[in-house]
C-alpha cells in the first residue's frame, strides 16, 4: 500500500535550519510530482513547495521563497525540504503529499516543526 513517512522535524531557534525528509513506498515514485504542505494551529493549510518527477521544476509559496528548497532522490524514493532562516511563523505541522491529476491524493502523518527561542 502507499506510504509516505516524514521525519526531521523538531525544535529550532529563529534563524536556524532543518531538513525534512519523506520516504515513500507503494507506487512508482519517479512518475509523480510531490509536494510539501504545512498547517499551523488555527490557520489554513498552506502549499509550501512542489517538485516535478525529474526534479527539474520546482515551485514555492511566496512565504518561503529564497529560504526553503525542495528536492528529491528518485533512487531512494524520497523527497526533502531544506528550510533555512526559520522564523516563528514557520511553526507548523509539515506534510508530504503525492500529486496526481492536480489533486493531493496521499498524505503522510506529518512532522512537527517548532521555531522558538
């Protein structure tokens, strides 16, 4: 069955960095766009970044552009989110998703990122 398992979240000070990972199984990873979303308490879920199957095309929310980098390793069926210069506004649960026909059809369980001094 399809599984997406995020890891790498934690507590970090403002200005710090974290790298999230998402290990995927149950489908041919290299055929699909993948995305990261986040949701903070009391806020709407936000699309953070998307990457094409080859990794050659990426898109970012304006709120993270220039600070976050999405990447993938098709040999390892994994997608990553490098997050730099973190601020308290980045505090949220982060989810890895598969993109299929413009829908986010499979989601991981999420990994919590907390930015606080």
